[in-house]
C-alpha cells in the first residue's frame, strides 16, 4: 500500500482508535465504582476489522494444514487480497447508508423543532445550520467532495446497464413509466433513467444546510452526470454518422432519438431553473463570480438567466441544434444527388410536356427520396426539432432549384414553363 491510499488507511485507523478511546472513557464513567477493568477490556476495533474476516474464513482449514505452512500462507494471502479489494465497495455502501440515516435524523429533528416552536426563534441561517447533522461538512469540505464522488460513482453504476441496453434507447419500453414531457418530446427511456438519477442527487443536495455546500455538491455530483449523458448521446450520433454517413433510415432514427433525449433533458433543466432552490444556487454562483473577478463579472448576467445549470443547458442546446443542422444537410445532399440528372437536362425546358405526366420523370426519384426522408424524420423527431429541420431545409431547396435551373441561362418554351410550374407545385406539396 503506497501514497495517498496508505495515508488514508493510517488516518482511518487512528480515527477509529480515537473513537474507541472516547467510547471507553464514556463507559468508564458509567461503570465507576465497579470492576471497570474487566468491563472495559476490548481488543482494538481497527485490528478486529482487519483480522476477523480472515480469521473466520481460514480457521477451519488450519487444522488440516498443520504440516503445510505454505498452504496457510497462500490462503491468508488470498483472503487478504479479496478482503482488501472488497473494502472500497463496502465502505461506499456504508457511507451511503450513513447519509440516509443522517437525512432521516435531520427530518425528525426538524419535525420535533417545528412542533415545539423552537424554529420561531431560529430564523438566522447560522443558527439553522446547527440543527443539521450535515453541518459537519462545513468544517470538512473534503468529506463533502468524497460524498459527491461516492454519489456520482453509485449513479454511474446504476446507469451502466441502462446505457448498454439498446432497448433503453427506444421511445417505448415496456414496464417503464413514461412522463408526459417525455412522451411529448418522443424521448427514449434512457433520458428518464438519467433524469431519475439526477433528481436523486438533487434530493440529497437539499439536505445540506447552506447554499454554498449545495452549490458545490451539485457541481461535483450533478454536473458530471449531465456531461456523461451528453457524451452518450454524442457517441451514438457519431457512431451512426461514421457507419452510414446518415444515409440509412435506421441511422437517422438513431440520431433523432438522441436529439429527442437532449430536448427532453434540456426542458427539464430549464423548468427546474425556475424553482427557488436553483435560483438561490444561481445567485450564489454569480456572487462568487463577482467576488473572484473583483466586481468585473463578465457574463454573469447571461449565466444567471438559467442559474447554476446554465453551462449544461447551453451544451445540450448546442448538441441538439448542431445535429438538427446535420440532419437537414444530409437530406439536402441526398436530394441534390437524386435530382442531378434533372438539373443538368436543360433541353427538357424547350420540349413539350410529357403526355400523361404531371411531373418530370427525372424528378420523381428526387421527390420520392425527399418525401421518404421527411416522413422518417417526422416520425422520429419531436415536433419542435422537426420544424427546425424543415425550416433549415427550405432555403437549401430553394437555392438548389434556383441555381440549378434559373441561373443557368436555360431557355424555356411554353411547355417548359408549365412543366417547371408543375414540378415546383408537386415539390411544394411533398415538402
């Protein structure tokens, strides 16, 4: 054992010994006048915690291996290695359980105080902080950082199977309650899973007694959670783009689901930022920014608009708008390829219209492509972002037709004018 890990174990060992000594002194006062030496005789707790698991697991084997000490040493080494590797997960679970107990304890204390009228005389924040067992984090911010790291690790462990499950990325998953906002945005179930984990972090954050502690905890445990969510969305979109350049309908749907998930989470964060809890955290963030820049808090007014989650909301917006533009570009590029022969054929505008055809035959394939892709996107995307694709695509189509036909000095007969009019009418109808 080396470095920081060794130092942490040494500090924990000494802290446990100090706690045992404090407990021994308390019992010494209780047993005053009695046979205290016998009552107070206890082995060191720290040694028991380290040795007992190995002793219990190996005792029954020792009697068989009296003449084979190498077996005994091998077994002790194996048990010691397994015990040490499992300590971290056990310690993490124990700390989370301790936090649960602290939250429950604070609720009971606050309930007792409110019913006894004590809170009426404790209006100052400094006094209210003393009622909370979480006030210990005021003097030990490193403990707060450790707690935030444990909460974040626990959230990632819970989300890992959801992220790896392809069904979680579909819009409808059986057995999962779908929120109305999630249904409106056609968001996949994975967004709801991240939403629930982030909500749990916020609920834990509310138990902290001061705004500064809440703000720090949310940045440490909540911010990375959103960044991980955004990273998963970006990976899936880049994967779809890398495999098929988004020419495949399945790839388009994959990107659409990710855009929907970003839209859903973005709307949730914006809704939360209107809550007084987040407004207070946002004001504290602006105050800290002003203090750190000696009153020259450039950008603080902009960031305070969405409070402490401004940066996360901005990144979700950038991701969503960027991939909406990519979808428009892909559809426009495919339409351009499909109607290339149609645009190059300038002689058709001087000929009579084709009998029995309301639209140019060489333009039918491009129209069919456009209608098919728009149908896929309309089905896959939420309404707001689909309108964004539609609006982004419109000027591109206008420019393509204008530059490909009208700006090429093409000559038109009466039949050619009528044919172009029919083509544009059908294009408008399809679009």
